[in-house]
């Protein structure tokens, strides 16, 4: 039997090539997957990096509790942010109950695979400065009532597809509709987005039982050092249609006490509203359908809080980078005097300059 010889220093003919095919989707969608000799893991990593490089602030809309309105909040937050003139996307990470297709009037929509990835349909472009892009597992299902019965490995892969394989294009904000719980989907996203500008928004109703579960999401964020922008209180009150009296369906004192103890701001109070439910069911989010309504104004406040957070975080990141560059430059000059101009290295100012550089380095350390 002939034996092929491999000499050290040469490329192993059986090794996968760490090159990228520049296709905008994961290998699982590629018709050439079976014959491809490229390094698939390298492609998946490169694809995610390229996609995230075009995405600004990611906001995870969380609750750890089902039925508190995460999907409705996500859709209306995205609309409200788009109304401020930003490029916005909505990623539906709720694998077992993907609802964003209904909220954006995309029920039954199927997406095509192109060179740049899976299509992310743009919605309401005629009514907004920029259409909101939406990606959901619902676009890949046979019908809306098809149950998803997946183990964690499949969920892990889909979360990667959700960010990497959909053609998001440049975005200023990506809102992610999270499923209930702190399981695989949230863990995978937290890992995937580590190092990227990411923050959470907690959605809850004032009930003790909903609050108890929402606090678990808060503890998860603490452990993962995931910043929280604040809390959106859903079903926060009712206006009587007859006498216009406002009252609470649920006691709100426990929620206010907990927010104060945790130093978490309430960034919006969304009323319990038939108009909000009807707008959501009809695929016309209330922030778009009735922009002057009380509900829409509350979502605009929440979007404003997300924007303020993103700007503050961006400013802080810029300051840290400048300090890092300045400190690195000082350290380089101290370590290598040859980087200094001749007159400073050997002239009468040399000792004074070295003292000045050391003092500046100490000041920057104290600031950091």
C-alpha cells in the first residue's frame, strides 16, 4: 500500500485550510458543505465577527418569566428607536414561541438564502426613517403551529445562526426577544456577545410571582457582569373606559421596594391596555399605529433610556481606550528612550521629561 509522506514545515495535504469562503451564512446552509475542504470552525467564527462588527448596541429584553410581555415590549422598543432615526433590528431568540412574525405582520413569511446570508425582512419602511429588520425561527418553519422539539445542541446552533447567518447589514441597535428562563439560549448569547456592547432590559408585571422570577434574571446579569439598563413595568395600571379613573390590577408596592433596594431604575410603565393587545395581534405595534397614545409614549421613554445608556457606554469606552493608548505610549517611551527626539534624550531637559512622564503614568493609573 502506498504511503504518502508529510515533511515537517510543509502544509499537511489532509489539513483543513484556515481560509474563508466569504459566504454570508453558516456551513449548514451551504450546498457545498459535503465537499468543502475549508476550516468550518474558522468560517463560523469569522462570520460572527464580521456580522457583529456592523452591529452597535445589543439589548436583550429579558424576564425569566413567560407571559409578561417581552415580545410586545421588544417590538415596540424597536419601533420607538427607529422613530428616533436609528437603524434597528429585532432578533427573535424565543425558539419555542417565536412571536415576532405576528407582531411585525410577517406570519407565513419564508426567507431566502442569498450570498450575504438568510434574508432579514425589513418592516414598515414607508412609515419609519429606516425599516426594522426582523429575524425569527418562524421564517424557517412549515407553519406557525409547528412545535419545536429541540435539545440544547440545536438551540446553541440556532442562536449562532440568528446572529451570524441572517443578513442584518449595518445596525445601530439590535433588540433580542429572549425566551423565559436563564437556560441555553441566554447562556449561548452571553458567551457569543462577550466583549460586544450588550446590555439587558428586564420586563416584569407588578405581581410578586412575576417579580420573583424576574429577580433570577437580575442575578444572572450580576454573575455574568451584564449591565442592566433598567426595568419596564408592564400591565402597570388600568384606565377605566367609563369614568377614566386609573387603578392598579396588581399591588405595585413590592416592585417599587425591590427596585429601590437593587438600585434599578424603572424606565417605563406600560398600562394594561386593550389597544396594545389589539395592535399587537393585528401586526401593527402600537408605537407605530398610535404614536401619540399613552402606550407609545411609554415605549418612547424606554427607547430614550436605551439610547442614553448606549451613548454613555460608548463615551466611557472611548475614554478608556484613550487612557489605554496614552498609558501605552508613556510606557513605551519610558521603556525605550530611543523613541524620544534627540534633544530630549540627551539635552538638559531629559531628566525633567522622564520625571514628567513618570508622573503622568501614575496619574493615569490612579484614574483607571
